[in-house]
C-alpha cells in the first residue's frame, strides 16, 4: 500500500505523460526511417540536388577554381556566384507563384525526419520540396549556413523562382536564421519557419557541449550573440513554433525570436515535445498555411509584425 502511495506522488501530469509517450513513438519510428535519410535525395530536373552543396567543405575549391568564402574568412553575399548567374538566364517562375521549400534537419539527424511534412507540403503537386542533409561532422554553424546558401542558389537557378521558403527543425532553424540574418539570405528566403530552434541558446544536456556545434547553441555563444545584432531592412518573415513541453529547449521560450528588426510571428504549441514538432498533424497543417502563396495567406489572416497564433 505504501508503494502505491509513493507511485501516486510520482505520477506525471496527463499532458506530460501523453507528450512523453508521443515522443517515444516518434523516436521509435524515426529510428526505423533514419537509414533511408542517409541515401542522397533523388535529383529533380537539371543537376543533382546534392551536387556541389552538401559535399562542399570550407576551403574546398569550387569547380571554377575559386575557394569557398569561408576559406578566405569572408561571407559570400546571397545572389552572387555561378548559380546566381544562371538564375538571371532562366525563364520566369511558374504562374501559380508557389515558392519552392527547403527543409533543414536538426543536430545528428537527417532528412528522414521530414517524411510527413514533406508529403504535406508537396501534396498539391505545385510546390517543389527539397531537403538538405548536413554532415554529422559539421563543426561550425557559420560554415553550414554557407552550404545552405549554395543550395538555395542552386534551387533558385533551377526553378526560376527568385525566392523560396525554408523550414528548419532545431539546429536547422538556427543555421537558416544565420544565413538569412548574417549572410544576406533574406534576399532569397521569403519565409523561414523554425520548429523548436534555440534562438537564444539552450543549456540542456551539458555533456553534449563537447561538440563544437552544441557549444554554439549555448546561451552567450558567439553565434547567438551575432544573431542579437541589428538587422535593419531584413526582408524575411520568421514564423517560430515553440512548445510548452519541449524538453530540449531550456527554457522553452528560447525557441522564440525576440529582435526589434525582424518580422516575427510566434506560434505556441501545447502538449507535444521536441521530436514531435515536425510530424504532428496540427503543426504540419499550420506550416502549410503560413507557406501558402501571398493571396491565400491574406485570406487566412496571417499575422504581421509581432503577431501570435497557436496550435492546440
């Protein structure tokens, strides 16, 4: 009887228990799908989507014989390079105006985390959806943001769209924000959706701090400090999904963006954890809404600067 009373005291709140159960189910499914995400993405029309992007490392010569900007200690502005030159020679984008979408996974993950979200975004057949796998050996968010910039230029050049949308889960959102805010990527990114991204840094899992990228996600790191600097005229719209039961974000509010120069919409999510954010039906449905063409967004009453929405 005493043991039962002790178990009663340890009983988890119902919402936390449900969220934990869902996290375990998502984790189990992801373990099964993870190997499939290691396989290179199938190429669309034109060059392979992975060619010259995910395999490039800072300091590696390009095919035109020049070094990557990181090798010279500088950032290449968005809209420059051979991919941008190709963009200027392509026909205009399709009349439907649906921008391509690029999905970025989190730390030690791969594109398999986006199986359901990718299907939801591409289900009408009018949007091209691509994923970018970052090497698990990536040691610098800045270098990863440079690789992202190359992929963005390649997609814009191939599709004829001058801008696209990006969805980043966890670390992927931080890489994308660095590209947009610090490397001039706002010229290419129309909307950046972040899912459980440590915009102000997270202090969870102290032992993981041995990895350089994890250290860059800590509060007060150089990367986090750079993202607090002024960003006047940034032309990208940010939509931040953050959950009250995200145990990877510490505190949970770190997944919000607080910056006076950025156009931000907060989307609080209730009752789900970190791993469930890219797969939960309510979240994927809301992402489809915020990435809808401009006319449809207006009809649905998209929030403006400082706006908030919620997903129950």
